[in-house]
């Protein structure tokens, strides 16, 4: 093959390469931000591109033998999907959309440059890159996973003679001489270990196993392996808390990956070896297939017409990439002036404000009546004190604002109002249905009612584990333009506003809990009377204007 023919063979890829780098750049920086964000716990992300490149290197002979003529039409759906996701990602500052767009674009690249056979050779390593996305959107699965891990760990600890009891997704020592508490948050659910194992088992299965069903079997073996590894991590943490101290237990928890990772690897290797032996037994007695030739003559290079079509496509993609960039300056976060951050005094109610010790080894908290002197340090351990619990500060993004107060009537009925004002991150606010079960509550079926005009609220009856008594809980999402109880509507609306208006809507979540059940006539009447007085004070004059 002459030099001109070789150049023409790779010219479609050369034309698309600058556009590819420009297209992937935002996704790359978003991935780096996720990897270095300690709240995301995505330290494993750097391994995924390395693993994908390693698999491409191992398939290099097959890839080189598959290079052929461009196939533009089959790539059009992937490119359209990539374009839509890129637009929403750039305009709405959504890292997951940018990463999904990058994966779709990379899947379309081998089709446009070399054709269907090359796509068949490289699609699997490229698809592995989808696992670089943060897994916060899997929050519907983390709560059951956390509860299951905590339940099994609590049973094992009691069986080992360490008396504990479970409260939602927390493990509490039942021995007053050695008190400790483990709050199993979302990062401790095991979901990130599961995602990392998905990547590892998918790649390893593709390398060492030949049959489709054995590869899928190894892939799904990640679920019990991750679950058992997470239980082991919790068990080691709890035993260290009991035998040494709470601080030592937290050190074990923070560094448990170094202890559990070898066990993960041994389990994966063991499962793969077992499946490989099953494949060999299935092959026993069968005649060996005749060896197939790796490749024939190299494919004929693309004609100049197809090269010209790829060039036009590259220019169109570059133009779209430039147009999709927001032109209205940096994304603007809306003001939070619509919501009042102070709690007004109400006739017939006393009001108290909670304060929490920020020391992880101390469980002190207390509520203080307005007008009294709030503590500057914890009276129990001397640690710092804030009106927000340490667990909330660890989980919520730094720009999230949180306020809380409890209104109590003379007859003992109280209403605890919590106000969470979101920042730039979607993680500032989540549905209470996800966190209440982790706190040890059983929820009734959700009911939506409008006790006051223009203020819909979602209602639940709550019941603590081991208790027959029910309490009330309700919530609503507020912004400058109205109120809603639909989290889906809020999230989708935010994405569209970010994408088309270059603005980040500011939301506030208001929750109200009480020792009376709001789904009973008496509880509903008590809440309506409270809201009649308090609801007009939660919005500022600017919002009402």
C-alpha cells in the first residue's frame, strides 16, 4: 500500500481527532473534579481510562485487522445523542451529561472513521468509560443497601458478644461502659465499591472467559462480593470502636479499603477461575474448532467521496461544539432572598433552637430557648458547637444552608421546622423518602394535600422501629416562583433552566415534623392552625412582592 493510500485510509480519523479532543475536554475536567471531590468518594475513577486503554492494547491486532471504510449513517443516532447531551451538559453545567456525551461520541468515532468491524472490536472498552460518572443518581438503591448492610453487621456483632442495636442505618452500642455510634451514610452503602467491581469484573471477564453467560455471571457476582466486603468493613470498624476507641474506629473506617480490596480481588479471581473450569468441562469431549485466520488482506481505503463526507461532518460537529458553549457569561445562582432565614415568634408557642457538638466521638446535642446564651463549646467534651449536626455537614455540599427550630404549644404538641436552602449542587436537597428510613422510621403511603391555598405538601405518618406510636411529617420544595412536592419536576426543570437560561434555580426544602400524626383529623387541624400563623413568615417581603 502506497503512502498516499495509507494516509487516505487514516484521513477520516485524522480529520475527526481535533474535534474529538475539543468535544471530550469538558467531560475530562468534570471527571477530574469528581475524582478529587472527597464527598463523591470516586477515587477509583482514574483506573477506568487506564483499564480501557489496556484492553484496547490487548485487542490491537484485531483492531488493526478490522480497519475499513467509514460508515457514517449508522453513527448518526450516536452523534445526535452525543450532541443533545453535550448541549444540556454545557448549558446546564451537568457533568453526567457531558460524560455521557463523550461516551456516545467515542462510540460513534470508530464507525465514522473505520466502519462497523472496528466498532465491533472497540465498543466494549469504550463503554467501560461510562462508569466514570458519579453514582449519586443511584440514591434510590443506596438506602436499602445501607439498611441491609447494617442489619447483617448488627446481627454479627451481637453474635460475637458485642451488644449493639440498630436504629435505621446507625449502629449504637448497647454497653454503657464502651459507648460508640456508627452512622452509615450514602458513601458507606457499598454502592461505590459495587460500581468499581462492575468495571473490574466486566473487564476481567472479557479477558479470561469465552462464553457470554460466564462473563455475565462474573459481572453479577460483583453484587454479593461488594455486599460482603462492605459488611466486613463495618464489622472491623465497630470492633475497633469497641476494643480501642471511637476515633480509632473512624481511622479504620477511613482506610478500610486497603484491607478489603485484596479480599475483593481474591473473590473475583476465585469466581473467574471457577467459571473458567466450568467452561473447560463444557468443552470436554467436543472436537476442537479449527483455528481461524486472524486477518486477510488489508481493507481498501475509503474513496475520496467518503473522506469528503467525513470532513464535512467534522466541520459540522466543530460548529455545533462552539455553538453549544454558553455565551451569557458564567452560570448565575439565583438569590435566596425569597425565603426567610429567621424563625418568627408565634403567639402561644415557645421556640427552641438545637445545637450539636461537632466532635465525632461526642453525641451531645441540646435545644435552647431564644434569648438564652448559646454555648460556644460543647459542655461535655469542649469541642466546637454549631446549629447543624456533624453528619449533615459531612454529607451536604459546603454551600448548603441549614436552619432548624422547634415550636411547642402549652399542651406539649410541637412542630420542628427544618429549612434547607440549596446551593449550586443538586445534592444539597434530596427527597426525605430516602433519608427517613435510614433514620429508623417506617413510612406510610405518601399523601399530597393543600392545607393552605398555594402550598401543597407531601404527608407521611412515621413510626419508629419497635414502637407502635406514630408521628407526623410533611415537606415542600419552594423557590421564588412557587411550590411543588415533585422532585422529578424540580430536577428536570432545573436542568432545562440551566441549559437554556444559564441560571441555577435556588430551592429551599421545608420539612415539618411533630409528635402528632398529620394524617389524623386532629393532627391535620393542629398543623393547619400552625401553618396559618407560621407560613406567612417563611417568605420575605421581596418574595411576596
